[in-house]
């Protein structure tokens, strides 16, 4: 599991290197970051689910909302003219699906807490 997360981090670093060297487009860079955020979200949730169920106060650290940094990067890229209107629209839809996954994971944690009769 940990190696999978480090693999995602390595892929993010390589993407950043390629983007900074102008080998890939800003759109490709951002869409790939969103895809990796989906993968990270799945892995971290499966790894930390029971901890989050039992210790909700740890949730801000273990299960952060994944879209905030990406949303800022997308806005900046659009403001600089690095992505167009259609690309912005597509990236925002992808971000919405990432946030929907995060919300579903929280509902799953809440449901599990109720089943186990833990306080909310």
C-alpha cells in the first residue's frame, strides 16, 4: 500500500518535471494530476478507513479534501491562458467527480460509525 502511494508521488514529480520542461501541455498535466488524486484518494481511504471510523478527530489529517490545491492550479492556468474554456469545463467536471468520491467516502465512514454505535 505504501509503495503504491509513493508510486503516485513519483508519477506526480515526473509529470511536474515534464510540464516545467514544456514536454506536456498544461491541460494534460492538470488532468493527469486529477487522475492521480483519484488513485491516491482510493488508496488512502482503504488504508485509513477503520482509523477514521474509530477516531474522527484524525480525519482532517488522514482524509483531506483532495480538490482544493487542484482547483487553485486550474484557476491560475485558466487566468494565464494556459487552458481554454472547454478544457476548463472538462477539468472542473473531473474535479467534481473527485469531490463526489470524497463525499461518498465520508458517507461510508458515517454509516460505519452508526453501525458500530460510535458517537458522531
